[in-house]
């Protein structure tokens, strides 16, 4: 019986891996096909065609869009961490009036559909002259992703034994030094994890980027990829090549910080 369960487990695991990896393989292979091969039944191209990548990198403004996404995503992640860390620490350690109500409100904001506030948000950004700038994306991204950061970090801070802080305070450690020298080093995996999550969410966000940017000076990667189309057809070769190029920074960051991501997610899931 145990052997059968183990066999079913591995079969299920292989099926799940194949389901998840096939779209990526299809995208990579499509990006290396010539235009007349895109709609062929063949899975593999006759020869690997790299002109799509050359066109995306050197003959278009896509690298500018990569830079725009990096600036917006990195700034969003940094601000989310600066706001989310003290807020999450307060929820995890302090006791105050309406604490549970405020925390439930934080959770509600994370699932609130952004389409509901498009009109007033567009009006607000227009009034302050932020449309078609980085600020037009950073403001709504921070507003939407900070609650998620607070939610995850609150659970993570609860996994840190409070006895460590009590001993430090008894030894004369101030609150500022306590957070700077004890809490932040101990919570570094969780902070890096939520930073990467916020970075990735901002990098992939499409709706706000489509509506609040109109020129290449502020347009981000998801919107730029959607622009790889002709009048009567889609340029699938360049579009898939752009998608691969846009994925590389996220993959490299995730690989470089993989150890912190795993430990951060694991520890943060122990307690609420």
C-alpha cells in the first residue's frame, strides 16, 4: 500500500511539473522560430532563429521598458518594506484598541479589486501631474502591496521569541536599537521574501500600467510586450522573445535569494 502511494505521489508530481513547464518551453521555442514557422505543427524550429531577440534588445525600446519596470518595482518594494516592517511589528507585538479590526481591514485591502478605484485614482494622479510618470505607478502599487507585506511580516514576527526582546530591554536596549540590531537581523529572510514578492507583483502588474502610462518614457514591461503587434497580426516571435527577456531579472533575483525566500516563507507560515 505504501509503495502504491509513493508511486501515485511521483506520478502526480511529474504531471504537475509538466503542466507548469510546458508553457515556458512553448514560449522559448516560439521565440526562436522564424515568422513562417510560428503556426507550423512542428514543436522545434528547423534552426534556432535569434533575430527576434536581437530585434527586441537592439532595435526597439524594450530595454527602456525593462529599466522603467526595475525602477518602479524596486522603489515600490523598498517603500513597502519601510512602511510594512514597523506596521507588522506593531501588529505582532503591541496590544491596542481595534487591533483585530484594523488587521482585518489590512486583509480586506489585499483582495479589493483595483478596477473599482481606477476613475478617482486617475483623477487624483492627473491633478498632481503624475500621469505618465513613475509616480503614477508607484503610488497605487505601494497602496495595494503594502497590506500584503504587513500581513506576511506580522506572521513572521510572531515566530521570533519575545523573550529575546525582553532580555534586551532589561539590559537597557532602546526600542530603536532593539529593532535595528535584533529584530531586523533576525527577520532578514522574511523581509527579503516580502520585498521580492512586492517587486514581482509590481513587475507583472498590467492594468494600472496600461491606464496611467502612455509613452515609452514610463511604460513598463507588461504593457510594452502587448505592443508587439502589427495592424492585422501579432508578432509572436518578438512578443515571446520579449517575455523571455523580461523574465530573466526575476529568475536571477529569485535564484540569488532562494535560501532567504524558502526560510522566510517557511517561518512565516508557522503562526498567524
